C-alpha cells in the first residue's frame, strides 16, 4: 500500500480527536526525505540485505570499512549477517536514477543484546516468544534465524545457548528479536544489554530484568551508573539462580555523531509528545515540516531520519515500521547454484525462491542463470527462507 504523509500540526490535531489513528490504520511504512548534502551518514538498525550491507534502506559499500563489535578489536565484514543490529558511519548518501540510496561505509559496529541459555519457550509452535537469560524475547515473522536453525524457532529448545540480536524496549524491558543464532557450546561468559533497576551502590549490584548482577570486581563500570542507565555487561556463565558476577560493565547507550545525517531504527522508549520522544537511547524532536507516516507512540517501532544537533536528532521524517512479515530484504550480486527444478538460486550466500508471482525488470525468468547479475527484493518466510518479489537484472 502506498505511504501517506502528514505534517505535524495536522497529526497533532487528529490525535486530539482520535481521527488520526483511524486514517493511518491501513497505511504502510517507508519515507524518503531526499538528499543529504555533504553531511556524513550515521545509520543504526538491523541489516536487511547483502551485496555490501543494506541498513535502513541504504546500501553501504563495506569494502574498506573498519568492522568491530563489543570486543573492541577488528572483525571481518564476512561476519556481518542478516538481522544483526549495526551502527554504520559513512559518506553522504547518494540516490541513483532508480531511487536507490547508497553510501560508502567507513566503520561498522555490530553487537547482540543477549547471549545466554533459553529458560523457556511459549507453548505455541512456531514459538512467538522465549525467555533468555531471564529476559523476555519476542519472535516475529521478520526474525531471521541462522541457517543451522531450519524451521526457525521450532528448532529451539530450553537449555540451548543462543545469541540474540534485537531491538530493546526500555519501557517494558523486553526485546524484539531481529536475528537468533544457536551456540554449539556454553561460552565462558554470557552477555546482556539492558536497563538498570534496583541499583545498590553500596553492594555494587543491580538488576536487569529478573537477573541480579554484582559488579564488585569490575574496574570499568560506567560513571553515573544508576536506575534507568542502559548498560552492556558480561557475566561469568557459571552463575545462575538469577545471581551473576559481572566481568565487565560498559555504557550501553549510543547516538549519532553531532552534525551527521542520521537514519535510526528502533522502539520508542520514551514519549513526551508527538514532537519529543526517544528511540532507543536517541532523543528525537520533530517540527511542523517533519513528514510523519503512521502514529508514533510508546513502544512502537519507527525509523527516523534527520540531522543530529547537540543532544537531539531533528527529524525530517518519522515512519512507523510494521513488523508483519512484509519487511523488504534486498540482495545484490551474481546468481550461483541456480536450480530451475526447485526454483531457487543463491545470491551472496542466501538461498532465494523465485516460485510464484515475481515482478521482473530488465529481463524475465528465462534470463535467470548462474552468473546473472541481479538485484533481488524478497520477503522472509519461516525464519531463514526468502521468497523473491522482484528481480531486476543489472
């Protein structure tokens, strides 16, 4: 469905009457506010495509990017996978004649929210939620599962150790999984990023969800640690019974660089008004010229585009993101392992089905073959299977 755009004064008026919710109920997501000038780019959110990487609708060339994670050391770009939450810094965004946006990444950082044992799974198969390391994790139709987990969440069991990339809702303390991987063995440390509660400076301990964490032996605890702080911790995996010993504790907040053109995807964690709210740990302000798609509210998943100035992101556009299985994934590259019988092929290591109704551009099904250079748009089916919706030949 086509997106419908509203300016903020109209939104505020409709919100006061309840009319706005009625009007936008059938509207899809997606906004485009135009060029970025010469400003450097910052983007955060899940990877939704490959052929370099695609984040927030922008294709980032990762050829020369410095890649890192919470370990602080250099990592390989080959470790970047669909559904991972990343922070990308790069050049100004350019837009080609087809409307596709691109940038050259200078750095890419990836971090998961959880590494720990599955305490429980809900009783429905495929599972819609699970508890990992004492934290509630929602599984949606857009959650990507590692290829070792065929069948998606149905391949998981209590006691499995998993790594979960997710969007964190600081209001409810819950996580919406964007990617799930299963570990083959129990690591020496579990990891967790979350919101501090029940903070006790004297005992040097705090809670994240139901888990009590002692940081008495940690030397790098962030300054100003208090209830409400967002922290990233590692704990000795030999702990248990909701009591853990931290081996490291760091500030878990992040925000765009001052002056950068930013595209941020996440859950609204604080909502003061339609003109002032927080996405993850990034403060957002809107104005009368802000283009709004959908109805932003506490806990809602949004993508915000704008310019970072000081402590707040001045939004040029705000788009509510539907987590309904219609998220578009994009794969750019050459076809390998073409199988006309199974109607599948592989692009950038990802198996894609071309069965069913496909929109073709610059060719047709007869042009599909090993070595063909394509740009594929696809939707996720059952955790790690992709169904092509559009195939463009380059």
